[in-house]
C-alpha cells in the first residue's frame, strides 16, 4: 500500500516520502480500515520537527497522520459493535498513528461511526478537534451557566468546541474577525468580540473558564480575565507537572514538565486559578458523544483545501502557512 513516511525528526521540518509499505496486521481488538480521507493538522508538523517527542516518541521510519475517516475492511475476533462496510472515523491512538496511508489497523475502542450526513472529507475534519474540545471541557469541570472564553474561536477548533460547549449549557464568548460573527453565533456562541474594534482583555472580566488556542504570549492576558479560582486549559502552552502526572509519566518527565510549565502554574497561583494542558488522546466513546451533538446541530465541518496523498508535503506546507478557514484534507478515495 502507499503511505507517507517520516524517516527522521528535523527541527526545521522535512518532507515526507510517499512509498510502498506493508498493509498493517489486524490484531484481535483491531479493525482494519481502508482510509478514504485524513486530516492534516499542526500536530503533524510538530511531530516532524520533534516537538512532542518528550510526550510521545516514535520509532523511525514512521507512517504519519493522526486522524481519518474510512471504511472497515476487517475486524478482529474480539471486536464488538463494528463490521465490514461500516463508515468510521478516529483520532488514532498516540502510539499507533498512521492515517496518511491506504490502510490502517486501529484499536476498535478508538473509532466511532461517521454520522450519515457527513462526507468522508468532512468526517476526517472532525475527530481531533472534537475530541480536543471534549477533553478540554472535561478538564475545566465547568458547570451549566458558566461563562467560557475561547480565544480565536473562529477556526476549525472553534467550529467543534462552540457547539459542544453550548450543548453543555455554557455561555460561550469568543473573538475574531467580524466576517465570522454570524457563523460563530449560529454555532452557539452567546457573545462575539470583533478584535479590530475591541480588545477582549478590556471587555471581559471574571469569566469562569478559558480555553487558550494562542499560547505563550497570550496566556498572561487570558489569566487576567479569569475569575479568582477559575480554570484555564491550553492547547498551545507548555505541559506542566499536573499534565505529566495525569498522563502517567515517570519521575524524570514529571520533573522536566514541572519545570517547563512552572511559569504558567505561578501565573495561575496568583488568584488561586488552575492551569491545565491538553494533548488529545483517542476515545471512540467520547467521539460518538461528540458526533451526536454535531449531528443534532447539523454542524458542517469546514474543509479548506483537499490534496491527494502524493501532494502530502504541499498539504503540510499549507497548514504551516496558516490563515486557513477550515481543515486541510488528504483524500485517498
């Protein structure tokens, strides 16, 4: 089968090589999926540059790709609930990625059935962002009626996170370009801040919780709008000791991440706030819940650019360039 392979980390980025590799073996708890589409994410470029190898290290050569949609070809003897022909999608388990390929073997506990209204390309845009939203909200432990600020929520993450948060009864506030206001409100945002006219840090005060999508430079301002005792979850900051402990890492990595994330812990401690870092993991049951929310709201995932597998490096470059209005997709149909 054809697959896009990384031969080694490169801090400056490097091209993947599309070549023939063996079809993966299907274990008793696995399903073999014929990949129809795969999402291309900033995470893929971070893996190439070696930026997450302390969280999860990979042996080389490595078939790349973290999320996909496709059709079940075969099921292992211990698999229940899935059968050949099912349309499925997944964020692949951290230690077994490989979505940029014609076939992938996946633990059945990582997959969910694709809602009927989604095409394969649309479905491939869902798992990573939807699960990130679900897991970030779980870490916030917010209550119905709480106010949640999502920084820069007009992109593909916001398109998943806003309706999921609204379905949990949260009052969602986000900011961005005025051109996106109508769309974002339709997703479930209660309030929208046009960043060209107002600075969210001047407008918002004592919000219950924040999901940070911007990272280091913006985190002090986000802590500033958070109430005493509030919670902030970051997608782009640094992992801290709490993350390492939650992830079950060993003593040395706990020390390393405690040092790396200490400045954010200190910022949070000033007002008794909580800082959490999220690195999304696979969870088929959680993805099925998110699917139901998105289907009931008839959310159409935004796809901004479709590439063939042979053009995977152009797709990765597009993600690096930024400015996308939706997910970049590889199609293998």
